[in-house]
C-alpha cells in the first residue's frame, strides 16, 4: 500500500490523529502507523523512549522500589557497602517499599520550567493504569 492509499488507510483507523508529516516517505509513515496499531505500553523502556522522543535526550527514571535507582548508604570506613553513597551524596536517592507503582522522571530540558502538557500527556499514555509519575524539568542530569 502506497501513496494516497496509505493515507486513506491511516485515516480509516486513526481519523485525523495520525496525519502524514510533511515530506514523510511511505516507509516512514507506514512505520508510524504500525507503531500506533501495535503500541508497546506499560514498561519502563516505554516511558524512557517517550521522554527521549519528547525532550530529545534521555531522561532519568527513579523508581523508589528499585534498588538500582536509589542506591544504598555507605560510609567513609566501608565505601563499597551499599554502593558507596552517603548522606548528601549527589547519586543517593531514598527508596521505599511502601510506595509501589510510582516513579520520578527527571526531564533534561535545560531549564526548570514545568514540563509541557504534551510531554505529560504522552508519558501518561504509556504508563500502566493506576500508576503515578512525578515529573521535574532539570537543567542537566548531573548530580
């Protein structure tokens, strides 16, 4: 299926929500149609890919129940215990088993203004039902 027929196919399934972009080839448009027909939803990589698509750079996701995201406490005497992080260390994040189905998303937009409504809507669209994403625009992901 090519040309105008591909456009009509997309219009039949998606109405006006998935128009062809200006200068978009049939193959590129077909790929977007396939992704819209069979979306991958509800996983951490889906949220990461949405942030990358919206912001143009990878963001940082922090799940409070994920030890790899939150690290652990260490000390000067035994820095390898707990990952070598301590109070006030930039990479330490506090986790909790009592807050399931939540994540914190840091979006590296270069400023600290609130995230755009479009970005928040697209993140919410790929998240599983009943989950919460707390978002923050940050100047950079350093620290």
